[in-house]
């Protein structure tokens, strides 16, 4: 019998996708628990998720203030022990601001908020987050962001390309992201960030179910 994996979902002031993420994780087989940002440490867990929203109202820079919360120190420590960490939208911004992933998310090139389905292409399906996808598989996934323009210096972009660390790429680039980057992974393969919202593409009521494959991939990796 498989181990029943546990996921901890961080909640900051302004987070608004924690229940969506919890549903997606529970649908895939996880047990879930919400962790308030002021708590000193998440419990023993197999996965930590930083969900979308507008932590601290996106003041200063998107995701920046969240990195100063008490919970982030044990999150970093857990990541060094190999606990998987997933950041979605504002969570991706926070992981970049915390230095846990390279690059930064800037204002969309057209300076407008994006809220729509956009086609994603699976660039690397050999990760704990993506093994349920086929290499090159495309699927529509919701986006909802004003600061999704992934940007990094030339050396970092080349490194991400050369080492297979670009996990998802936009097929239509709705925000101006360099090299159409929609999601990246850490060098050790344990931390992933992405701007689109797979948790909002998990059942027929959403109009798309391919997002569930990400959470199923994680379940198989840690169960």
C-alpha cells in the first residue's frame, strides 16, 4: 500500500488560490493542510505549495514581502532536505524573490492584467512535477496575472535552456516572457515555479482537465 502523501499549503495575507490548490491536491490523492505565514515551521510534509493570489497586496514587488515571513526560513530548510516545493503564480514570484529559483517576474509587456486560458507546451516531462505529461504535450491552462513577464540575464537564460530547466513554455506568450518561459525548475529538480494555474484546469467544470496531471505526477513521486 502506498504512503499517503501530505502537502502543506502556505497562506499569506492576500493569498486567494489556497482552496483551489487544496482541491487539486486532494483530487490527486494528497492530504492537505493550510499553514499561516506567521507560523514558524510547516509540519512534517512531502510537499510545500505557495499558491497564487496577491500576497501583501503586491506592494513593493510581487512576492517580495512574502519572502520575509517567518514560515520561509523552514521552507528553505525543508527544500535543502529534498522536500518538493511548488510555487504557482504569486508563489512563483515569491520563490524567485527568495532566491530559490533564478530570475524575476516583471510587469506584463503590454502592461495589462491577463485572465484567460493560454496554450502551454510541456518542455521537460522528466521531472517529479511533469512525468504524467508527454514530451511536447500542449494543453490550455488558465492564467491570471499582471506580473508574469519572466526575465533573467543572458547567462541564466542560456543555463536554463542548456540544462533542461524550462519545464513549461507558452505557445502564444501572453506576457512577453523571455524565451516564452512559463515554468522552471531548480537544479536539483525539487523546486518548481510556474505562472499559469493548473489547479484551475482539473475537471470538466473547468473546461479542461490536463492541469491535474501535474498534481498526479507529484503524488506518484512522493507516495
